[in-house]
C-alpha cells in the first residue's frame, strides 16, 4: 500500500474523515458538521475511490479501520491539528522565509523579490537554498519553490514551470569524438550529468556511469564548455551568448532526457497567507512572462 495519493484529498474531506473516525457514526458527524448523513457517506466513498482502497470495514454499524484507513486517519489528525494552530489576525506579518534551489536563488528569485518589495516594502525576507529544505518539515519555512511534494494535503502547490533537460556539447568535443546519431551512441561518449538524475530512456542511461556528475549546474556548464563531454543540462540555464556564438550546440535534435518541474508551495492555512498569496501571484506572472519566454528564444 502507498500513502502517496493522500495529497489528492481535499482539506474538507480530511476534516470529515477525522471526525468520522473520532465519532464512529456518520449520523453524529453529520449533526456535528451540519451535513446530511448521505453527504458523509458519499464523501467517504469518494475518498476511498480516489485512494483506490477501502479505509473502513463496515460491520454491524461498527467502523473498523483498515491498515490504509489507520494511515489516512493519522494523516487527517495532523491536518486538523495544524489547522487548529492557526489564529486569525488582522496584523500584517513582519517576515517571510523562502526556500528554493541554488539556481533559482541566484537567478530568478531576486527579480521576483524585487516585485514583492514593491507591494510589501517593509517585510523582512529570509532566503534559504538547498535540497535539504524541500521536504517542507521545518516550521520556520513559509514558502518552498521547488519540486512537487506528495502526501501533503496541508500544502497548496501551484505549478510554475517545466524545464526540459536536453543534451549539449561544445563543438571541440564533437570534432574530437564525433556526433552521436541516436541515444544508443551515447554509450560511446563521456556523459556529464546532475548527481542522481533520472534520465530517459532508462535502458540507455541506467547503463551509463557519468564521466562527471555534480549537483552544481555551474560546474557542469563550465566543464561542458571546455569540451569534456556531452552534458544533460536544463534548457533554461544555457547562456544565450554561448548559443548564438556556437560555443554550445544541441545534440540529438532536442531529445528530452528529463524535466525539472518547479512549484510554488505554501501552507493552506497560515497567518502569513496575505504574503504567500501575493508572492505566489508574482511568481506565476514572472515565470509566465519571463522564464518561458526565454526558453522559447533558445529553440
């Protein structure tokens, strides 16, 4: 069994299931939440259909939780408890903590924050970068701009952009070692890639050990420019000047090895909602107008 689909369930249904487990009766839950009993039954059926497994065994009007039901009940309990920690306030928060990738922190984020400061000029911002922040377990973090998280119905996650990873090389490398005509030819070449990246087709890349692997894009880029090997690299991170001057060329006609997807992630219930909502809107607009436009100019 897997709990990765819990993030498909709405907050409202999580609250309903929590009360259903607590009270043990749809009728009682209906009265408590001011819902008709059939609505409680329908929502329970809808939850089970979304998860693809039964959560409760019906036995002579007694509700017995299945193994998945126990896991989901604990998940819903945490959701309800987190909601209870939020106290309504009319005061504007004074600070916001944002976590993202090293690349976004160095490139796009400063422009986004400057737009944010036009609206909230006196808010103190704390910016953290690194993979260790992406699980969103640190209570001090308010926003993560990074990969989508599963099993987190407590979070609102809005897709911002998708960045394809393509194959590139310096002309000096291709002149020396030849140009591959298909992905299978890559077995005869030196591959540069991000550490632990999952590239496609797996039958080819799983059999390849990168000649150079790094979690730093700048390192990969500079080594690619030297002619060290063929690099699987995010399209948006290419320097336009290097493309126009043919310092870097695309290999295998825009074969997409993988995609890096970035989402704006924040808590559904937060005393800083006014700040996170506005930052989200600014981020969506920025990536729509700037990031995607730059990607198209590199085609």
